[in-house]
């Protein structure tokens, strides 16, 4: 069983509250709009990280990370990107990729709105962790923590703080 801390849209911000929440995880996943590479360096000090770049990320972040990653952890296939849409209105690129890859989890950020939606048509859980940073129109800063145990996702927790 592996515990995952999922965040997005830090926009160059990290603080002790975030670090405390993420330090209880085995891995940290960042769904883009990191802001600058120093955020990744701080996260790497806590736990191993998987990340994708977002639309505000500079060349340094883009040289280190991909736009989209596909991986399997335990027995769960994951697609993670920054801009991918929501079920059933994914971007055309991700409609095709989800049908081809059949992930159990599809993760995107960008909207700054926390959403967890089960996509019945694709038998896939869509997770957008919202925005953990302090820049943007969102009123609440959010992240997600959950566990992967074999083929199961369980014990999902929401971290929420005022901006």
C-alpha cells in the first residue's frame, strides 16, 4: 500500500502547512503550474515526486518534466497532465488517450477547483486537486491524499485552507 499526496497549481508557493500534509505520504504527485523548479526541490526533500509541467511553467521546469505522464503504481494505471478537461468533456487529445490507455485514474489541474468525479463511461476516477498555491481566483487552497492498495484506491482525504 502506497500513500499519495496530490497537488497542483502551487504557482511558486509552498508553506509549512503543505509540507506537513505531504510529509505523511510515500510519494508526491504535482499536476502542473509548479511555478519554478525550487518548489520541486523542496518537495523532493520530503518524498519522491512525479510531476508534469503546466501552462505557466518556464523552460527549466519543462526541461525536467513532461506535459503528460502515464505510469502504473501497484496495479493502478495513471495518466497525469495539467490541462485535460473533465468527464465527459475532456479535451480531444485526452478523450483519445483515455480510451486507448484505459487508466484507473486521470489527473489534471489548471481549473483551481477541487473535483473528484467517477467517469462511468471510461471506468476511471478523475481527480483535480484544485490549487495549493495562493495565486488565482480560488478562495480555498486544496490538496488530496489517498492510498493505492493493489488495484484499489482508498482513504481519500482533502486538505483545505483559506487563501
